[in-house]
C-alpha cells in the first residue's frame, strides 16, 4: 500500500465497527514483531523510544530525532503506523503544525498530541491554547491532502489522578478537541467501567484508552473495552518497559548469580531472523 492508502485504511478503521487495538513499538524490530503477530496497525511509544535511546520521557529526545526514529519504524512494516509525538515539541500552535507536517513526511497516518505538561504546578496546558494547538495540527494535516487521524490526548486523569474536577475538565477538553478536528480523544489513566461509559457518552465521539501501564496489570480485557463502546486502545510504553525489566533482571542474573536462565524463554535466532527478513537464518 502507498502511504495515502495506508492513511485511508487507518482513518476508515475509526468509523467501521469494532475496536482498534494498537500495540506500541519503539524501534523497527519491535514493530516487525507486532506486524508478525497480526496487528493491522501499529502505534509508536514516545517513552519506549526515549528509553531505547538512553533518554528520559518528556520531549527530551526532540522533534527531529523522534521523527527520524518513527520514520524508520514506519518504513520497516507494511501496516499503517501512527506516531506518538508527545506535546508536539513546542508551545505554540505553529510548533504542532510543524510537527504534524514532519510526521506525514516521515510516513505517519496519524499522531497523538497531548496537553499534559511535566510541571507539578500546572500539569495541563492552558485550555484555549491547547485547543488551538490541536486545530493547527488538524489544518496542517488537511493541507497535505492525505487522510490523517489526529488523536488528541488530555491528561487530567493521568497527571492529577485525585483532582475533583477531572471528569468535567476532560469532557470540556475532549469536546473542544473534537470541535477543533481531532478524530479521536485519548484519555490515559482511566480504568473504571462506569467512568469510561460516562466519558464516552459526554464526549460523544471515539475515545482511546491506555489499556496497560508499566508496573500494573490492566483492569479490563479487550472484549470488556469493546463492550463499553471504546473505539481504540493502546498500551503506551508498557511493553517497552516490560522488555527493559527483563533485560535488567537478566543482566543482574548473569552478574550476581553467574547463571543464564533468562535464555530459556528467549526467541531463537532462527525465528528472529525469519521475522526481520522473511528468510531463514543460521540457528
């Protein structure tokens, strides 16, 4: 498929029946594993990509490096790939527009743009400016002439989980982002079924939830999310973090115990080669 065909397919998935389950890749190899597992579309994870580069999450990686890595991921697979582009790499609407244009040039069929800030005194970006940033991203995508799913992420429940105003703030922002042209609203940090149903009803459009977080077991299954009417779920950086945990445990086993038990459950060299190249390699 061409990029335009991939983009059209991904956009259609948001209006067709059924839930969209997106695994989150952090490099070309992880994306190829996800494609081999049968997923029809893939997302990237900003945290997983940052960690794989030895950087912290939270835009430390910068726009150019993030887009370069995401481009390699998109080029490695045949399925549509949507990019996690954090807060858009700059505070102004034009910063988001620049990021979206760069994402499309890099092979994205959609992207996440979030309104959370890594600032304990102001965890959410100002409301009106946040809506304008989403609008700017949507307009930049429209100017490309390619279908594009901007997934507007609002972080009230993630960054201030016990705040009494989270529901009202999330609904207000979700509606505003949809009015600005977002095709989906991403609400990480929500797991309660009754709350999910209320958010779905009040926002009135497709919502994306984070179905797994590092260090925690997901409260719901894919079937349960689908029954609640959720259109799209992703797993954020949780799989990348699970791989980091395995690597750390294995390194400590070798260093501290002098044993190699981790290898018992490892993928064989032959199988990894098959997935990465489609050819049989040496065992």
